[in-house]
C-alpha cells in the first residue's frame, strides 16, 4: 500500500484522462497548467523538503 508519494514524472498522451484515472486511485490534483502539466499527490502531510 502506498502511504505517500513525493515526486515522480509520467508522460501521458491525454492529461485529462490521466488525471481522472489517478484521482480514481486516490491521488489529489494540486494544480494544472493547461494540457501540459499537472501536480498530484497521494497521502497527506507536509512535503519532505528542508
């Protein structure tokens, strides 16, 4: 079971469809920039940046 995910990069052919798919898996959409870029997260809490 994934408790949290900090960062990964995934190239997709359809950003909208991919966002919908990952939301079904429990990821939260944090922000989206057109059809090129989206930031999502799974698990709550603060980031691990120092």
